[in-house]
């Protein structure tokens, strides 16, 4: 165990995460400039049942995050990927919490399912789903944009990944995905402690996923679950249980990330209408850069963690075997050595370069669904801004979390679309 002194600007207390995001950005700036690799005491847990006994290294510079992410031989994912010790969550995380060779074989099989033909099919479904959701929202003229749109879109698309056609079952899966992501939200207190809230959601979601995986393996249809069930790499297939766990993982990986990103996109363009107008002058060619720049400014996942399996020198510090190492993507994305005016939205940035780390720092665990995530965000941008004219958004309610950069509520007003 490392005996390094804990740095000022401690990221561990919950009180720190309850402060406005601006304070977090200032703290990360200080750390980047003064202590790019720093030791912090055990994180204060959201649930008293979590046993966060160990401190951790915080890695905040873009180049260091990249270096750690691309060295899985030293920095393992198999010991957990969150700042908090959360074994209940991690058993649900399928191959995110594995290293090579198991990780490589899983990832190769799943990648086989993401053929251009399948991506195209998902894109058509995504556009249709977004259109239907905006058909409902646009005539209203006001409402909570999270409830009406940002939560609804990935929830419905995610249900279609499962191939769930039944309305009630789709709603059931959407509610469970929501519960899984918002386990620390007081709204779910009636179920029990945050850990119980989470366990309840994941076990029920796991049951649905397993049942559908079994059905798809017998009788494949045209959905992501069937494609993954059928996918083979060098003669290997996933078992039906593995497919089930993978789809429960997607409830978090695909749903919450896209949901919170879209809320941030709406807030960022509310503050920068000139840049939105610029994007819409040539949407097909500029939307990709716009989405990437929003993800740089507001990555939905603030960190992922690794554990060192051997000693390693980084930023003038010796990381010892067994130490936890936390990669702060939210900080790497605003590193002034990589991004000019890092705290400013600039949708033209990509013309030079925009190597943001919202999807990770590269390496074997880089987000597998990055294309799908961006596809959903672009479809939402198009439909919202072409139909909900003069959209104005109010203050965001930010989730209390050291992991998810989540937006729970965001009121909006717009000129109602005539039915
Ligand atoms: C804006 C949307 C999204 C963001 C910002 C995001 C971000 C991330 C990040 C930061 C990681 C971890 C990278 C690492 O540790 O190096 C990750 C992993 C992953 N993401 Fe995403 N994600 C998004 C959408 C999606 C979608 C839509 C899917 C699926 C359809 C998806 C599937 C996955 C999977 C399966 C992994 C684990 C990959 C592995 O361990 O090999 N993500 N994502």
C-alpha cells in the first residue's frame, strides 16, 4: 500500500461532488498544473455499505490518461473500474471488468455484430424512434426535456436493441435502466439503500435480458441481441448467459451516457446559439464535430479506474503494484496543453484536432458504442432543432456523483409545433 501524502484539493469527500461543476473544473486545473499524479484518501461512499478502504491515484493530464489507458499489461481493469469499490456493480459489467485474453475474445465476438449493414439498420430505427418522440414533445411548447426527450430516446432505442416490441415490457426495461443509473437518487429510497436499489434493478434487468437472449438464440430476428447471439470469432460464440449479462451492461453503457450527453448538448447550444446556427448551415458535414466538441466539454462519464499490477513511474510518482489509478476524462478533456481555450465551446475545433477522451483514452477498452452514441445524438439534434423552434432551456439539476456527469432535470420552453 502506498504511503504518499494526500494532496490538497481532495477529490474524495462527497461534499466536493455536491459543489457546482465549475469548482470541479478549477480543482482539476490546479491538479494538472501542480500535481498531475496525486494521491487521495479513500473516497467517501454514497452508500455506507460500500467498503472504500483504499486510497487512489488521480491522473488528470491528457497525455498521462492516454499512457495508462494504452498499457493494459500494467494497468488492469479486472480489479474494478470505479473509484468506489462496488463489487455488486462490477459483476454486472461483463467484459468491461476483464483483461486480455478474456476481454479480447469477448470484444472480438461482439465487434463482429457491428457490421456496416447492422449499423445502418440501427440508424434507421434510431431516426424513426427520435421522430416519434419529438412528434409527442414538439406540440407541447414546454416541459422537462429530460422526461420528454433525453431519457426517452436512448431508453426506447435500448429496448429495440433487445428486440422488445411489447409496450409494457419496453416501459419495464426503461424503468429498470433508469433505476440502475440513478441508484443514489433519493427518489428510490422506498426500495432500500442505494446498493439495494441497484441490486434490485440489475437482477430484474438480468432476468429480462437472459429470457430474451434465450429466445433470440433459438429464433434470431433483426436486432442487436440476435446479431450478438449469432456472432462468432475464430469459432467462438458467447454463451446465452454472457449475452444476457452483456445486455444488462448496455443498460448503463448505452442508455445513461447518451441520455446525459444530450441534455448537455441542449444546454451548451442554448448558451451558444451562434455556433448552433453555424452547425445548421451544413448539418451533414458539421454535426459530427459539434457532437464531439460537446462531449469534450461535458463527458457523461467523468472517470474510469484501473489497478496497477506492477510498479510504474508516472508524473514523477511511483505507482505501486496493487494501487488504484483513476483516469479523470473530465480533466483530460480540458487540458490546455492539448486544447486551445479548453473551457470554451468551439465546434470548429475539430478542423485542427479534437482528441477528446469522453470515450476513453484509447487502448483495448475504448468505447465500443461510440459510433452508435454519436448517431443517437445527431439524430436528436436534427429533430429537436428543426421542429422545436426558439427552444430555451432552464437550469439543469445535476446528479450527485463522482462518476456520472448526469442531468436529472432540465426545463424547456419552445414555440409549439402545430399538429
Ligand atoms: C455518448 C455516448 C457514450 C459515451 C460518452 C461512452 C463512454 C464510454 C467510456 C468512457 C468507456 C470506457 C473506456 C475505457 O475504459 O477506456 C466506454 C466503454 C464501453 N461503451 Fe460506451 N459510451 C457511450 C455510448 C455507448 C453506447 C451507445 C454503447 C453501446 C451500444 C456503448 C458501449 C460500451 C461498451 C460495451 C464499453 C466497454 C468496452 C470494453 O471494455 O471493451 N457505449 N464507453
